[in-house]
């Protein structure tokens, strides 16, 4: 009987461990979707699935993954801004893009520092940095509104806003 019990007990423990790990991701996405209506559960899951490690990550791991993804998105947006700056002839649009380039450059730097804060256990600093990162799309949008020109970055800003929100949410959850 003991010979049969031991392997069965190990299987039960392994199943419980994999279920609890998967539920961290699922629970996180349920919480995000419930508190941020513009970010659905499926969007959240697909966001995290960009990193294979998310399926087995704990809360700290998910925060690190989210910050890494948001930082990469900020870099991509900065690259898109640089491309648009090279091709625009409109001085107002060029000015708006220059302002957005600065904001997104800061978002890249702040994301990097937030990731370091998570790794070192300094969650408070990481949350403060990610709050600034989350302001990047609004600041960029506002600059174009002030110039009274249509933003060529509206879609980029909307996507980044969601990604930065997920990063901030998962990191804030570490202090609870």
C-alpha cells in the first residue's frame, strides 16, 4: 500500500503545483479585467503569452514579465516615432513627435529601472516609476491636442496604455 501511495501523492502534489501556478496568471488577468474594463481577460492572457515563462510565473515573475513587455513596447513606440519624424514635413506634427520621443524615451528608462526595482524587492520605487510610464501616452496625446493636430500615434498610445496599465497593476499587487 505504501508503494502505491507515494507515487500517487507525488502526482497529486505536481498537479496542485501546476494548477496553482496557472491560477496565478488567470487570477491576475481576472483582477485586471475586473478593474480595467478596457483590458479584457483574453487581452491580458495574450499579453502575458508573449513570454513563455508567464504560464509558470508567480506574482513577482508576472510583474517582471509585464514590465519587460511594456518596456519593449515603449522602445518600439520610440522607434515608430523616430521613423515618423524622418518622414513628416508638417512642423506641428514634427514638434509633437519630438515631445513624444522624449516622453517615450523616459518610459524606456523608467521601465528598465522599475524592472531593477522588482528584482531587488524595491516595489515602492517600481510602482512610482511605472506610474510615470503610464503617463507617457496621455502626455503624448495632450501634446498633439495642444498643437491642434491629429496624433499619428493614437493607436500606439492606446496599445501602450493597456500594456503599462498591466505592468503597473501586477507590480502594485506585490505590495499587497
